[in-house]
């Protein structure tokens, strides 16, 4: 927030009319809120004008978001791809692939049964003397091979149902998290291309127009909330000791009607010479203290305008 004040007010103060004799002279000041986008872009929409009252959340302006929207679509696609890969690592092999392994296992079991039957036959023929012992040995070997094949496919079926290894799953989840963070960044940039009023206020000034390029951090307009209007006045060192923070004073201005009650919000720690715009040349050598007061009610604050001469009474 920055301040607006008009230092050259001697002529205005001279024409204020009848002023209280037991008070002090000052002026109204405003602390502006400058609304600037955190990202750069071309100004495409300006929804308000100078002097207009706005409510909290009311749209103020918008920048061209075409590059950010395209980046957001890309980031969203990458995030979906990474999430799909992460989910895939939590699953086993597909149903058709499992069916292939099961079929191979059934074939191996059939071959095991056949090798067992053939071994029994060879053993019977050996006892009858029709075959050599080597034939029985061949049958034993064939049965052992068939059983090993069954065990291998049993293990392969169990492995096919398992998800990926934990390290691979952690890596996939990390990629998915990174993709989500990237998507959040691009979505944030898209949102920042449209700025709304952070509080009820009045548009004090508009600095740029549609079609102009707005650098990041460059204010497009300035708002003046009622709470940011205040009175600045100077109190002689002989009277400042009687003032305290939160003390109520009355503000008087030309054309304002009834006095505006205000609460003292600041008292300078050190004195200064009387500003020439406040006192005459004969009074410049007096030491005074700067004091600030804010109106108690928002509707009263709206009656104050930056640079307006004021008279302040206790």
C-alpha cells in the first residue's frame, strides 16, 4: 500500500471558512491498494473504471491466458499419464496374459501325468525282462523334468499376479506427484490472469488499457478501501501530551456536513517543524507532532477525499 498526499494546500486552507479555534489543521490522505498480476500478459479485459465502487470478489481485469491454457492442458495430460502408470505398477499382469500362463501350466501337468504313466510301464516291462534298465532311467528323468516344468509355471503364475517391485512403484508414484505439482502450477498461472477485488473499495485510478502489455508485478489499477482513508494533522508540542492512541477526535471539512468521528491511530515519536502548508510563515518555527486518525465508520470515511483540507477538534 502506498500513500497519496498533496503537499501544496496553503491556498485551500486559507479558504476553508470558519474553523474551530481549539483544534488543529490537517488534510485527508489515502493508502492505495495497487492490484497487479504476478504473471505477465496482454491486457484483454478491463471490467471497471475510475471512481467506480467495487465489492469483494468483483472481477477487475483479465490478461490473455492462451499460453497458460495450452500449458495447463499439456500438464493435465501428463498428470493423467503418470497416474495411469502409477496405478499400473500396483496391478499384476493382464487377464489374457494370466490365461496363457495357466494354459502352459495345464500342459505341463498333462506332460507330468504322461511321464508318470510311462515310468510305471517301463518299470513293469523291466521286471518282465522286456526292456533294459536304461529305459527306466530315461522315464525317471522325463518325470523329473515334467515336475520341474510344473513347478516353474506354478511360480510364474504367482509372479504374474504380483504388482511391480516396491522401488518401481515408489518411482511411479513420485512421477505422478511431480505431474500433479506441475499441473497445479499451470492452473495457478491461469487463475492469476484474472484479478478480482480483494475487498470492497473504490477504483481510484486505472493505469493501463486493453491491448497494452502488462509486465509481471505491474499495477493495472489502484483501489481505495474505506478503511484506508485517514486524516493527518499536526499538533503543537504543548498539546501532544494530552493525546493518546484510540482517543476519539472530530474531523471537519468544507461541504462534509456533520463532523466525522475518528480514532487516533498514530502519534509521531519525534517532533518536526511546522509544515508551511499548515501554518503561516510566522508560526513555522514551532515544533509539532504528526498525528493520524481514521474514521470510525466506513460511510464516514467515504466523505474524505485525498488532499482535502481538514480541521480536527478533540
